[in-house]
């Protein structure tokens, strides 16, 4: 089921007060030298003037990788193209440069050419490695842990119990007969309950119009930053007050996408107000290339390395480094900030500490093509993405309430905000763009993997947490209408999880009955109703928020695809997440144990938040001066780099 369609709490990627960064003059000199070396001639090969072939490494081009962060350095050396330089658009294509010369005339018949086009389209969405990752069950059994095998034993015992009880009592056959005699009510529950509940939620949802028109941004970039924003060259003046900072957590990020995000940020933030927090599970960065790239974008941008492999921990590190600011805006490394953005600080009060913005799904070119991207745009348009929060609130949330688990981390953030009894406002005056996958099972970052391995697995793993918030807490609400609304949204979240499990036996046992499909297909088409209602009723005065018409009309196809990935996520939540997923140490425990990875506890962090990166640079320089081929124990280096 598409649980992302309606968030029970708007995702919290917040804004907080933080301390100004410090940079050294040596960094600026190094940056200038590195940027000067980036000449156009460096990308031309010596043979026939052809471009160099694309790197063989593919990338999960997002700060939200599928399998978390690797414990070991990557298998490529410094001087080879690292995975962070492969764009999402490029990763969907494996073609090499073509031979120069006049193109030959294609004399194949039309049918054969049509089949070739279909074949290319299919294989662009399917990659054998992704298929293997879906069917590979080794991680279910290995490595061995008692918790994992106890869970597997319980699951196996339940399956055996079902088989034995059916053998003696025949209850499965009786249940099938009851289901057949009540086919329509069963199908309404299994297929129609979600669009019905979403429609009810839309009845109370309000999308404000763009009146009055949005004025200029409250906080602008420094006067010496010249940008090309939306094909218009503009020089932005500085303002005396800069209370808001921008924190961008990232991991193995694509340079092109990150550059796009930074250019959109320069319209509203000075470079010194931007904190890029790179993170992984090594003490130091595995390569200096990304830091050099950030310096080339602008030397005043603050680059920080966090040795905790967690997006939320990276947000905390950025918040601690910028604790002199009042508010923190945090976006992923693939979310562009529109020119109409303004920090909605006026919406904040003693209880409201976060703000959500509507989201638009685009491809690498900024377009919304029909089918997969347009379908994702439909679900994103009807949900909110929290991006602004008070500084102290963000630090308190991640330090004391958040598990910093990568799996469904935004869900954990929302639950943590409600435990703090804080509210989230909504600002629909601007729409944030995020680049989404363009292939279902293709190479690189595809549509299936994050939903199967994180979103849907994490959603099903939060069933008890949802029930706790619905039954045992008011979630910071005091008015009857607010209490009822939140309870209903949690009921929706719980119902979708239960329906995912009910759907499996219903489709398995009833799928061969033609009457099942005669009733089921019209109910499947009901998935278009909430999208059309949102387009023509809720967002009737907001063309910028309206999904495409044909995307809404074909949305039932996407819903069935999402139902499939939801089932796989539910199964993975039981056989892997419940027993095999190892949760990271919480920030509270790291502080208690004085963990060295809690870099903000180090005295050097107060004067230089990037001290780990500087330390890595010093180790590399010392190793090259000693002419040693032995890399420092905490830094991965290419032997060729030392020569």
C-alpha cells in the first residue's frame, strides 16, 4: 500500500540554531589549486577527440542509500571515478560512446524495430543485480545471531501450526467458502478501504492559495555570489540578519545533483551559512574528492565529515556546528529550493517547532514524464516534507528521542516529534523539487529497492508504535478536532498494514475466480478518485500542486505495483527486520559512553568542525612525504596516489 500518500506526521527534516564555522586560509589555497586543475582538456581523451567512457561504478545517488553505509572503504582508488560522481540519469543507461561517422540507415522492418524499442524499455527498468538482491536470502540466515534464529523459529512454528490445524479442522477451506459468499465486502476492505480513507482525509485537508503573492526571500546570499538560477543571472544582496542556516546531510552524493541543490540555495543563503555534512562509517572520509568539489562550488561553504553512518546524526552534527543560528533548514542532497522560498518563521510558536513543504517529483532534467515519475509526483504532492525546525528542538529531538536508525528515519522523526508534544506547521507557498528514480528495477538508484528495504519494511515494523500513538497518547493535541484527525490518520496507517497481510491469502485463494476480477477491477480504479479530488477540489487554485491528469487516470496501475512492494516489505519486516536488523547506538548512549564518533564532544569541534577532514588530509600528506605505500590505518588511499 502506498503509505507515503498521507503522512501521519509530516516528515521532520528540521531547522535549528548553530555555531558559525571556521575555515583556514590553507583550505582556500588548496581549493583554488584544485579548481584551477579542472580544465576542459582533462575530460578529452587522446584518441579521436572522443569523450572518455563512463566509469564502471554505479551509484545509489542519494543520501538515502539502500543498504546503509558500508563498514569498509570502497574498492576504487582516489584517482578513479568514485561512485559519488555517477548521476542518477546516467546510472539508468549502460551505453558507451558511439563510433563517429554517418549513421547507417535502419532497414529492419517496423515490427522488428518495435520489438527492439520495447526490449530496450523493459531492460532499462530491469537489472539482473536488482532481481538477485530481491531473491537473495543469505542475509536472512547469515550472520548468525540468537535473536534472528529465534524469530525465524517462531515464524516457522506458526507456519507449521497453521498447516497442522488445517489438517485436523479444515478451517482454511471453510474460510475460503465464507470469503466467496461475501466477495464484495472482502474486496472493499482489501482494495477499496485505502482510497476511501484518503478521500475522508482530503475532506478536511486545506491547501492555501498563493494570495498574497510571495515576496522576496527573507535571507539572501552574499553579494559576491553570481548564479545562473532558472536561466537568469542574478546577484543577490546580503541582509544584516542571518538567523537561518542550511544543513545538507549527504552520503555518496552525485556531484551534478549536489551542485544543482547548492545553486538553488545560494539565492537564499550565504555560502558561509551552508553546512554540507558528509557521513559514513569510517573515521575519516574515504576520498578527498567530494570535499574538493564542495570547495570549488564556493570556498566558504562548510564541509564537515561525520563518522556516524546516519542521516539524522549528520543533521545533528550540522546543527551543533551551527548552533549560533536560530533556525535550521535541512534538505536532502537531491532536493532543490525554489526561488519563492522564504523561511516560515512566522508560523513558529512555543508548540509549533517544525514546518512542512509540499514536494514535487522530477527526473534528472527537472521534468515530470508520464508513468513512473508522474505517479511518484502524485503521491508526493499529497504528502508533506518537513524541512524547517527550531535549532534547539532539532538538537533535543535527535539527541534524546530519535533512534538514528536509517530504516524509515523520517517516520522515526515524526514519532519523536510527537513524543516531544511538538507540532508541525505547513507552508504551501513554495514547492520543493526532488529527483526520483526513473526505473523500477534498473541499475543504480531504482524505485523498488528503497521501498522494499527501507520504507515499506520500516512502515510495517512500526505497527506497534502506531498503535501506541493512536491508543495511548494525544500527541500534543488539545482540541477535539485535532485529536480526532490525528487518531484517524493513525488508524489509516494501521489499517493499511493489516490490509497488506490480508491481501496475500485473499489474492492467492481467490485469484483464479473470474467473479473476483469482475468485482476487483472496478474497485482498483477507485484509486483515481483521491488524486482527481485533490487536483480539482483541494488544489483547484494551485496549478503548481496539481498532478498530471493522465498520471491520475493511470494511477491504479501504480497502486497495484505499490501493493506488491508493500507485501515484500511486510515479509522482509518479519523475517529480517525483526531479528536480523542491527540498530545503531543512540546519540544518548554515545554521549554517555563518550564515544569518539560523537565528534561534537571533541574540544577541537568548537573551533573547527571539519577537524576530521583536516586530519585525514594531514595523514595523506604525511604518507606521501614519507614515500610510503602503507596507508594510514583510518584512511583508505590508492597506492597510485602515493607514487
